[in-house]
């Protein structure tokens, strides 16, 4: 698997975006992310939950984009998608 160093950031983004849905949160995504954090990183999602408390979906998406741009090649991916 290429670019495995991006996995934690990508899972964090998915988990936090799902948390931002509040009443529409997908339980399956929640459980799979929690499982992945535990199995792959030996960590849990408690700090992510705390970081998302009382934030709007827009605030969470802003932070998610920030970590995705800083720790992955997501910005380049988006730039390519918008030029196609």
C-alpha cells in the first residue's frame, strides 16, 4: 500500500466529518473508524470527540481541510479534480 503515512489523517477526517452530522451520524462509519484507530494505531477516538464538541459542521470541515492539506496530498488531488 502506498502512502500509508496518510492513513491516520484520512481516518481522522472521515471520523470528524461523520461526527459533524450529529443527528445523521452513520453508526457503521463510526464503528469502523473506532476499530481502525484501535487496531492500526493502538489509540481511541476520545480526543477527536472532545475536539468536535460544540463545533458546527462548517467549523469541523475547516479544521479537517487544514489537517488534510497539511498532512496529505489532498490539496493537489482537489486541484486536479477541479481542472479536469
